[in-house]
C-alpha cells in the first residue's frame, strides 16, 4: 500500500502530465485534477461535465499515466469532433477515427500540442493538436501577432509572408495574413510561391518587423511547417524565440482568436500582394555577389537543373540567364519542373539524398552536362553533381561544396586585391568540415564556428556589423554570400557554383580537378552523416534516452579509438548558447558529433575525419561508425 505522501506525489506527477497536455483548451480534466483533494459537493460538481468516468479515475489509489493520457487524448478528440469552431471536414475526420477506435492514430494526433519551437512549427498535415492545420497555424500567428504588438504597439508593424509548393501552403499563408490583419498588422503576401531566402530578403527590403514562410523544407510530402523570421531577416533567436513561444503557449481558447476577412483586408490595405518588385531587387543583389565576371566561354558549360517540384523552378533559370549562361545550355528536368506538393517523382525532395538525383543524372548522361543542380522545395539547400575524370558524374557532399566555394571566393578576392584579411570572416557550424578552416587559415581569414543551424550564422552577421562577412556554410547544403539576406540561399549558390564551374573550365580544369588539388594541399577530409528516424511519442522518448546514455559512454566500448574528451554543449562551450549536442573528440583530431534534429524526428551522428590519404581517412571514418553502432 502506498503512503499518503507517495500517493500525492504520484498524483502530482500525473497532474503535471495532464496540465502539459491541456494548454490547447481549458480541458475539464485539468479542472478536475485541481480539485482532487477537495471532496466537497461544490468541488465535485464540475466532474459531472466530464464525458468519461473521471470519478473512477479519482477513486484509484494512484493514477496510471498511460490511462490518464488515453483519457486526455479521447477528451481532446471529442472536442475536435463536436465543437462548432472546427469546420465540417475537420470534425468528420476526427469522428471517423473515434468511430473506428483507432487509439494509436488518435494518440499521435492529440498527445500534445504541435510544439512551436525556436524556429516555428513543423508537423504532419491533418486534423488534431499535434498536426499542421489552419487551427494550429492560427494559434502560431496569433501568438506571434501578440508578441509583435507588445514590442511595437502603435508603431505600425508589418510582416512579410511567403509559401512553398507543399500541400496547403498557400491556404496557410492566407490564414496567417488574416490573423495578422485582425490584429491590425499589415502583411506583404507574395502572389505565388517563392524561395525562403527571398522571404528573408523581403523582410529587410520592406523593413518589416517579422516574416513567415509556410514550408517544411525537404521533409516528406506529408509535412508542412511555419518558419518565423525577425526584423533583421534572420530566423528568430533568443530572447525573441522564447518570448514568442510563451505567447503561443498562453493561448488556451482557439475560438477567441480573431480572423479577418481576406477580401476586406485587401481593400483596407492590411494585406498587400507583392511579387515582381521584390524579385527584381532580390536578383539584383545576387548578381552583385559574383567573384569572377561570366566570360565568353560560358556557352561551353552545360547545366542540368531540377527544382524537385519546388520554388526554384523560375528564379534559378532566370539568374543563370542573367549571369550570361545561354538558355540553350540550361537543361531543365521537365518531369520535376512543375510545382507539386506530392513530389511524385521522388521519395523525399531532399537534395542530400542520392536517389533524388536519379532523373537529373539521366539528363546529365544524355547531354554530357558539366554540372547538375537540385534544390529542395523552399530553395534554400542545393545539391550538386559534377563530371569526374572517368566520363561519369559524382555527387558532392555539402561539406565538399562548402569547401570548394570557400576556396573559390577567398582565392578570387585575394587575386583581385579585395580580401581584407584582418577584418574578414567565414562562418560555419560545428558539424561542418574542418577543411574550411584550413582554407581560411591559408588566407589569414578568421573561421568562426557556431552551433548547428543557419540562424546562428544570420545572427552573427547582425551582431558583427563592422566585420566583412565573406561566406557562410553548413554541411547540410546551405550557403550564403553577402548580407542582403540572413538565411541560406540556393538561388545564390546555384549562381556561384555555375560561375565557378565556368571559371575552371575556361582554364582547362574542372570542379572535380580543383577538389583533388584542395585535398592534396590540405589533407583528405572524410565526413559521414548517419540519421536515424524515430517517429511519434515513443521515438521522442528514445531520442532523449540515447542522448542521456551517450554522456556516460564507457571507454571500453570505444576500444582503441583513444578518446580525448566529450564536450556537452548543454554546459555552454566557447561562449555558444547551450544546446543538446555532444561532441566526441579523439586524439588524432577526429570528431563524432551527436544531436537530435531540430526539424525532423531524427537523431543525427556526424563522423568527421582527416587523413593523409583518401584510403586512410575512409578507413578511420568506418572505424568510428562501427564503434558507435555498439553504443
């Protein structure tokens, strides 16, 4: 028999679970929980309103958390199936799950509210509190609106809104604008889908207070998201991210969120449609980032490009033409040119994945292309394949692309006498190749290292206005040159990569040849990323468990790998913000970095090795991979 203290402790833990799961509505179970130790008739009266038998639950010696969670899920589902604030389609969708007693699906949809994280929302499309739909979008928008009003009050804050090709992206963008309009905040809404870096640029160009892009980047088709930018054009960082999260979490009644008529907001000017003007200003900025002017030999470069059914379909061909590449030498992958949120020709629209290039490489083989480009749906990441010396094409890693661009930019600026070494900086993340630092050291340029996520690179630019920001790179295929935007930009990257290919070919070389020269000079770097998907509530628990267990890895499990130290970034390292990242550093300089993904239900392991030869580096990398399989 549990003691009265133990009983109360167990109940309080269950109550915390209930309260953490009930901030979407003022749920009856929350009210009932707060009255458990008051057995007066007045206190028990509200229990009659609860559809399931809460009295039996309260009469137990202690709460079973699994039972309580099921009760909470069922109660939430009943609300979504019945309350008039939800549309007919939503109510029917949930009612069908209730009728079929599909508790696994109901639990996944209702066990929590879709978390508004430090970058916004991202989740599976569908009805429910843990799904992307117009109701979770309204909550996010109203929370952001309230925070902006608290900062700007009567100063006339405005927001820029863009969207990608995913299912419901335009609907969610319009819904976002309607919520802002109802709060008196003006929205600049793009007339059609646009790359997310153009949204970043638009925020700065329009001097807006914030920006929202409806996108789930390179996630599978069933996902969508809500990405938030602040007034500098960068993704939100502390303290704004946490303050917005607080405002979002304080919203407990969705029926109280004001939503304006879209047509009425257009008439009053609270919604303004934008497009061509922003495009021209944005492309002009990208044109200004060239290292070498495009020369007359460009007609000899053949380019294959696929937007993977996303937003790059118009602006990347346009920027290449403006750079001087003839349209006849730009081969577009027709099967993947049309925007389509179902992404029917690929399993996942991710330019990091080899399978994503299958159709484009067929085009490259037929046209003998020098270079193949693929961008993700929101056009902030770019994958590249180049011709090797064996009449084939190889895919470059994000690290290789970043190193090649760093070398191309720094060498070009140095040769032109435009490199101010003492004030210049290249910025990368802690999981991006150390080869970039070697290249920077050779040019006496500082290489700044930040946490994973391009938002930190954008924030560094903001906080260092006196520095000459040369280039920013992350291993996940994201790059930026210039300060016109504060997020990675695949339109810019496509422009620079093709310029680089043309430059080397005009000198009798190639991107592939230059990469081999870089390895010969600096040593061979070999990086490998292992990502393990762990979906749902159980997956989230497993990721937390893995991260906790890794902190106390026994030396014997690592065998002869000779570990030097384990860095826990939750403790705060080198002045960086605290983060759930572990770095294993070995005596030979090799590193393994482990972290949960911030945008997907995955845990990621980065294996980073430098060797005297390709064979030595690859061998060492495989040793690290095998060792960490045992952990």
